[in-house]
């Protein structure tokens, strides 16, 4: 996909989608370590980068970040926000991949 070739402004040549994935992974680590604010900040950055890299379109990889944001809200006890994020992620998967995907089934279990 041509859009994935957008690179960061720092000149490293690393595709934005790759940077977004690394930030999402780091956010998962921070969430597991209890740094929920740091995790939420990284997820927000990851979502922005991935959306930019994908031209603003919805893709399952964006849904994975949205699900991670839901996990952070859940860990913070913000259950209505968590459910909102899980539903958004689920809808993205359904819209892009159909209801039969494994990620869709996983997200369905979280809502």
C-alpha cells in the first residue's frame, strides 16, 4: 500500500505505520506496568500516526489501537469509555473485514 510509505519528519525513513505500531506496543507495555496515563498518550499518538499513514481511512490496524485505548480506559475504571472504544473498534473491523474475522470475534467478547 503506497500510503504506508509515508515516513516520519525526523528523517529516519521509518514508515509512519511502523512507528505507530511500535508506539501501540509500548503503550501495551506501559499499561501492563500500571502507567495508564503514559499508555493513553502513546495510544493517542499511535492512532493519529496510523490514521495519517493510511490516509484517514479505517483499517483493522486502527481498530487494534482503538481496542488498546479501550483496555486502558477499562484499567482506569472508565467503563463507559472502554465500551465506547470497543464498539468503535468492532465497527471498524466489521466495516473493513466483515463480521467473521477473528479480531471481530475478540472485540465482540469485550463489549
